[in-house]
């Protein structure tokens, strides 16, 4: 098993500025509560079915609430040949860092 690199929010933002994809693997209710406007949402359970929809030529930054589910998604995608890193601390770290968030209704939060 190839180890997946864990990165912090500052590094994630650098990668996103360079063209990486932010893949949010949280559940629908978590997504609605608050997410990055830069993110693509595919719940963890749907990631295997969405492999063909992801760009192999772009690095992927996986994120969830705290980093556990996204680490599993990152490991799976690495095994499928993608260039993937995991956002350590997830959206909790993203929010604490002060990175931009939006919500479907009201003030964005990490559910």
C-alpha cells in the first residue's frame, strides 16, 4: 500500500491555486452545512462509482470533516492511479484557518 501524503490547509490552498481539485467526501448534510466554494462533492460511498468522472491529469486534495474518511478516499484513489493528498484536519482545520466557506442556507459551519 502506497502511503498518502497528509498536508495542511496552507499547502492545500497552494495546490488548489496550481490547478488541483478539492474533493469533499463528506455526506450531503455536512456539505450543505458548509464547504469550500472550490470543492467538488462526492460522498465517500460514491467515490468508487465516480472514478471515471475524475481527471487523472490533476492532483486531488481529499477532504472530509477531520481527515479520516478523506484518508480512505485518498488511499483508494491512489490505488487507482491518481495523484492524491489528504487534507489533515479536514474541514475543521479549513474553517480554523479562515479559508473561505459557503453554505446552502445561512452561516457556513462544519457539521
